[in-house]
């Protein structure tokens, strides 16, 4: 089987490339930068998905069986909203169109969406049937992409959509979570919005990869949308305590009230220097969890790592990275 993975130098994409190679798949990676993976079954294409001719050339030369679309632009890394929309929506449109045009070879298209399509005010736990009500650019882009997927699914393209929350584990590059790892390592105080008494569900990167492989192998996934998420969700405070204890440090916290936090983040966001977006703060100030019953039932998927375990895995990776730099 030949699998084409967009965003192959990104956090999820790079891990998916590695796991696909472990399954003896032929892998084609698309990204605007290299991921430094060397393997005889891996071909890397430096290609921007917003350029239709370049994407067509890659598809035409490699004839993939499966396309997994992981590439995307987050506000933390791409501040220009027009550029974000071009990457997220127009890039997805180009990939779907090319997959449809080459449907004799492309048997499956998997799209990585986000729980941010639901917005902030959600039922707990939130099922896939909840209405989409995004409140930020990224969520709006993903919702628009899902609508594009629906149109191509109606044409006959076999598509599966995944809605993961924040993806965690070794190699994590999300600034806020990585900041907590660094604080634990140095024994500094951890910042907990509102005291950290809410549950913010995440999912381990390797569990996401496994869900993708199950969807590839199981035709029951065609035309379906699945939430992803960990089990046994801790509060943010419980997760940070577990992380500090794993690091052999005494947990230390500082917290600010919701009102002052909203003011600070709003100002920093306006100046484009905020570590989180205002909507992400709102999410952290309330429970934000998702129902994963559907994927467990249809694809027999289950998460293998809790959020606390993933944080500790990330800590080990961070320490190893520091040691390699010395």
C-alpha cells in the first residue's frame, strides 16, 4: 500500500510517516520543509499544497492508494488569517479535487479536522452530532473543509474525518504544553488558568495514528466523522501534579482569576505575542471533553495513554533532547 501524508514534517505527520514505515507501507510525504527521515520506502516531496500544479505532479508521479491530510495552519504559527485560510481551506480543496480526479488509484481520503469546529459552549461529553459552532479562524476553516469533504463524499470519494483535541506525546510542539514541561524540569511554578480545576481532554499522537490505520483498513469508516480523545481525563491540576511528581519536583502553582486572564490574553493577542488565543483560554476555563463511543464501537479503537501519561512521555522526550544537545 502506498500512503501519501500531507504535513509530513509536522508533529502528527512526522509520527504518522514513522508508524506507516513500521507497517511496511510505501510512504510519500508532502510538506514545505524536510523531516529528515531516511528510509528506502519513504519519498519526500517539498511541495506547498496551495499550488494545484505541484500537487497534481506529485499525485501523478506517485499514484497513492490512500491520502491522509494532516497539513494545516494554526494561529500560533501563521498569524495572517488570509494565509491561514489559503492553507487550510484552499489546500484541502486542491487535495480533494486531485484525489477525485485520480480516484482510480486513490481509494481513501482521511481528513484531520479538529474539535474546534464545535466551538466553546458544548455538551459534556460532546458527541459528533453536536452542531458546529466555531468561534475562531482555525475552527471556521476546519468546518469549511468538512463541508468540502461532504461534497466529495457525495460524489463517491471514500472519506473519513477525525476530530481530535490537542494532540500530545513525544515531540510535542504546542507552546503552552511544552512550557509546562519546561517548568516541571526546572521546578518553576506552573500556571493554571482558574486554578486548573477543569478537564481539558487531549489525545496521544500514537493513538491518533492507530485510529488512522484502523480507518484505512475498515470500510465501515467511509463517510463517518469520529471524535478522538483520551480516557480517564484528569483536571489540568491533576495532570500537572502527575508531571511534577514524575520529574521528581514539588508541584508549585500560580493562578489568576478569569477576568484578569481574559484581559491579559486579549491585550497580548492584539499584540500578536500571546502564547494562547482568547478562545483557548475560554476552553481552559471550563470542562472540554468529547464522546468517543462511536469510534470505539465502529472501529474498535481505544486510547492507550492517558493525558497524564502522555505528559510524562513528553517530559522524557524533552530531557533526551536536552542531553543530545549537550
